[in-house]
C-alpha cells in the first residue's frame, strides 16, 4: 500500500493550473482593493476570488489523486484533466469578465449573450461533474493502491462532489441561490451565506469540498476504513440536512 507521504504536486500540469488559479484569486483581491464596482451590494471581485480558490483546491486534489491512477488509466485521466482545466478556464474567465462589467455571471439572462453563456457554463459543469464518476470507479480496481482509511474517504468525497455538484442546477432552475428571498449576496462576510433565508450555496459548498475535506480528515485523524466510513456518513447526513433546510427556506446560521 502507498502511504500518506505521496506528493500533492505530483502532476505538473495540475500543479501549474492550481497555482494559476491562486494567482487569479490574488489578482481578484488586488482589483477588489482598487475598484469599488459592486454586484448585488457586494464588491464584484469577491466572487472571482472565491471561485479561484475553489478551483485551486480541486486541481490540488486531482494532482494528489494522480499518484494512484492505475497505469492503464493514465491516458483516460489526462483526458479528464484537460476537460476540467478547459471548463474551469472558461468559467473563471466569464466570471472575471462579468465582474469587471459590474454584472452577474450566473443567473443572468438580461441579454442573449449572457443567457447563452450561462447555459454553456451549466452544460460544461454538468459534463465535467458527471465525468468525475470515473475517479470513483477506479478506486475499486485492484491496482488502485491507497491506504484503506483514506480510500473510503476519497470514495465518499467523490460521491458527494457529484451529488451536491448537481444540486447547483436547483439554483440555476430558479435563477436564485436563495429560497424565500430575493437574489442578493448580502449575508455572512466574504461567503455571503444568508442568515435569514434558505441558501442553496451552503450544502453545495460542503458537498463539493467533501472531495478535499474527507481525505484530509482521514489523514489528520489517521482513521481506519470503518472510522472513515462513519465520518463520511455523518458528513453526508449533515449536507443533506443543510439542503433540506435550504429548500424549506430556512437558514442554519
């Protein structure tokens, strides 16, 4: 079995892309402090900064995961990587363009172009999220060698990533991340999560980032397979409860 000491920067392309995403966030912060452009009452460059960090976290996970990709699946993994980099480059570029214009990148159907771009983002994210299923399937191969505790954390993390990734389409369908309130970004500082209404971004966030958080918890706590499964089930139940509250129009905060 391979141990925990594998490199998180194992894949050069993914490592470079993660660093690029972080630099994108740094640029967003520089623009934030130098321009007062607002969208929904919040500085327009907060959103690209957050999305850049989230993208970097995903690319670092994939780079770490590449340590374990079976030899026979490396070309398939490369294709998966190229797709995800393309999707993120497209989404982050549009988010920055719209932030610079002082308008919405998501839920925006004000013009034909913006409606088309919003639809294309949805299609691109759906394809890349669905394709993540191959990462889950590979974890059951005999030549996928990973410490059992972390292995089960990765399996559940990928599943939650897919399931709660698609929960984003609930937001897209109603052109709003809130349930029971008008579209806005006023709420918790930086995160913007509502303290008064249902907010679909909360379960979406924790579901997506289970792919990093669950393996990290397993590593820090040095859990065995059973411990990782129990933690993952509790984590998943919490995400489902957060989604339930959001759909009811209630904030957990």
